[in-house]
């Protein structure tokens, strides 16, 4: 959070909830892409894409240096993503599991 924000923690939580509700309301990859392209600068969007790509490579047990070579993402960021993948809030794991379930359902 920006240090000069004059919002209370409750106001900040309410603003986060509004953002997350907006994301949940999206119905397709195209809608999601357009929303994030409107919401983020190109650099911010690329950072999000890079982190998600790192998750995919970490799930394949690739070494950090190899992931860096493939993505250009710093080893520090790769380590941070790995830490949240292992001990974060469970968001990465939820999406990974749902994507795996969708793959098994769509192959039938």
C-alpha cells in the first residue's frame, strides 16, 4: 500500500473487495485480458504474466537459473514466487488445482 494513503484499513479492504469482485465477474479470457489491459500499465501486466509463467516452470521443478534463462525474470523474483507458492495464501495452489481439474474435464 502507498505510504501516503489516508484510508483506514477497513476502507482499503473494501476497495480490495471491489477490485476482486470485478475480477470474479469476468466471464472469459478475452474479458479478463481487456480488463487487465485497461487496469495495468504494460509493465505491470508483464510483471503479472512473468510471475504466473514462473509458477508454471516451478511446478515442473525447473531450476531457478533455467527459469531465469527462459523468462528473463530475476532469480530474486523467482525465489519470491516460489516462497509464495509454498507458503503463501494458497492463491497459486487454488488456480493450479482448478486448471488441472478443467484439463481433466475438458479431455472427456
